[in-house]
C-alpha cells in the first residue's frame, strides 16, 4: 500500500507542474501533507530513522496550514528533487519491510 501511496504522491507533484485551477493546488497541499504524514507514521512503526527524518521534513514542507515563505523557483527545485527521490524510493524499496519486526508469541 505504501508503494501505491508514494506513486500517487509523486503523480500529484508532477501534476502540479501543469496549469491547473487554484483549488487543485489547495487540495494537493492537503493530500501531500496527509500522505507524507502517513509515510512518516509508517516509517516510525518500521523503526527506520532515516525515512522518519525525511518524511517529517516533507510533511513540514508541504504543510498547508502554515505556509513556509519559499520563493517559487526554489519550490520548483524542491518539487523536482522530491519527485526524483520518490521515484528512486519506489524503485529500490524492499518487498516487505515488516518481515523483520514480526514477533512470534513464543519469542516473548
């Protein structure tokens, strides 16, 4: 499911480069905030500290409630970097990252 969410978030970021109505950008801001928040929670559950740090930064960056005063050209560069990073994350992700954290009842 996380791979699908990452793909949807990447597609949303790519669509933001097209000329869309203003409401699309507002809704995409909330979707990106919620999606990266979910990925942060999931990385925390997997105990992957690097992913937690990355997704927390992205959650803060795409926060629709408190906008950061970032110039438009820098925001475009950040979006391109995030798109490339998400595509690489999708391509090189583990199949099932939860295998190592399953605790059997006999192991307690």
